[in-house]
């Protein structure tokens, strides 16, 4: 943190000109400072800069500043064929690339009218990869959040287990973090031989580790004291700001696009949608948001087990199966406007397409990133809190700046 400016209020000016020992303690407390938090600060999770107006340790106003990353996704998308845009989709929320790809290919397939033709094996493979990546993304959120407020051990644990997931995804796609695995109409490649068995081994290994993480972090007395009743986001405010994902569910609203829009094969899968309950404090506080993410990891494990069951028993690997059979050589949708959305680890990721029916390049491709929208509520839930609590609140938002400055 660096002091940008000391506001020269009347009180501050009087302090500067008064004789030594002639000012009282109340005048000292009325000094206002503008403090820069970031973009180098580790708790801002990237290139976010927060301009904080504080009165001592108490925050009066927070202004988030973005614009340091410049992914330029939308301009890239309006100059490339549909199939070549997928690597740029990966680079928005780069810790949840599979989930972002899933939303994008669903949109293009819907424009082409081939959604119903996608084989079940492809759909279950996509959901399997998306849920593995959801766990990896939530591990980043939970682990770095614990480190923000002083818990180092859980960070090392989740990074260790996240690495197992990244190796699985790299084995399937050939890439690390930025996968380009889900293609319009199919997949880059079928999952490797032995992938299902390795995945089952990982799930068996992970279950007891999640309980350890729950006990050492989520149920930890110090963690509860630092997060309960802090950064309370009321349900009506969350709805008015367009908040989605674990932040919205942390405020008590059971809204999940995997259920609401019932895309892909999610209607065929049994899982619960956890919501905040105000167990440790006020409904919608930092603890609720973190608890919801932890519960979603348990639910993702359930989904993965069901996908593996389907892939090994009902939709088995065959020599005739070609994951690229429906991949069109030229993608040229009819003229239309279409908005499609999916449930990313951070909330609703949506893509708006406008096509002219003549080109294989979209006339307009607009991305609705959940991190950008969720960040917008930060000034509302930080007024009157301490600077230390601001760190806890920012970490509970789980923003990725590549998706904010897209």
C-alpha cells in the first residue's frame, strides 16, 4: 500500500499550523487519506488497483480501477473465424478455461442448429472436464483467500491437489491451463485410454482431503472471526447488481444455470445447489461465499463420478467414435442475434453473437464476464469497514482480471 495523497481538510490544515500540543485526539482521527491498494499488492489477485479513501483505519469509499491487462477478446473475436476464437476464450478466465470453452461452443452450436446432434459421449466428456476445472478454480479461490487472511497451509494443500487436476486436463488436451479442447461440434480428441481410471483414483484420493481442508480452514475459529459478518451482500442488492455464481448463492438465492437453463447433460445428473445460510454470521457474508464454494467442490465430485459411470458403462469408447465427426469445416451461421450463457465457477458467463449470414467471422461477439459484474458491487459492501476487512472482502469476490479487462 502506498499513500497517494493526504487530503488537506480544514482539520488537517489546522493540525499543520497549530502549536505543538494544542490539538486534540479527535482532530487527528478526522484526517482522510487516499491510499492505493495494488496493482502490485498480492491480495488484489492480479492487476486490480483499488483507490481507497480512508479515515484512519476506516474506509469511506473504494473505487476499483481496471484496464491493465487488455486481453482485447471482443476485437480479436470480430476478426477471426469462429473456430479460431476458442484459444482467446481460454485466456479470459485462465483458471477455468474448460468452463469458458463450454459456454462458447454451446453458443456457436446453437446458432448452427446442431445442439441435439452432439453425441452423448462428447457431452459427458465436456461436463467431466468442466467440473474438474471448476474444482481447480475453486481451489485457487479458497487457497489464495486463506492466504490473504493469514492461513498458509491450506494454500499449499489446494495447490498440491489442483496440480493433479491440471495434469489430467493436460493429458487430455495436450496443453496446460489454456486447453483449446472443446471444439464446435465435438472435441479436439477423445479422452486418452486409462483416463477414466486415473480420474477415479483422483476422486478417491480427494474426498478425505476435502474434509481436512474443511476442518483446518472453513471451520477454523480464526477464519470464522475474520470472515463472518464481514462484506455482507444482501440478496436484493446482489440481484440488482446482476451478481451471479457463488456470490449470489452465498446471499441465499438458489440460482444455478446448470439447473435453470438445463444445458448439455446436466438435467441427467444428480447434484445439489448449495446456498448461504448465515451459519456463522449474517447471511451473505464472506464466510458464506467461501462455504458455498467449498460445498460446490463436493457437488462437482458427485458430478464427476456420475460422468465417469456414464462414460465407462453406457457411452463407452469405440473404434468408430470420432470426436470431430460433426466439426464443420466452415462455420457460417444464418443471420441472427443470439445470447447464450453457462455457469462458470465465478458465475454467469455469456456470449452475445450477431451474424450477417455471409461471413465465417462474427459481426459482433460480446462477452459477459462474471468477474467484471461481481466486482461492481465492491464499493457498496466496503463502506465503513476496516482496511484489514477490505482484504477479506476482495478475496471473497474471486475475480480474475483477464475476464474483467477482456
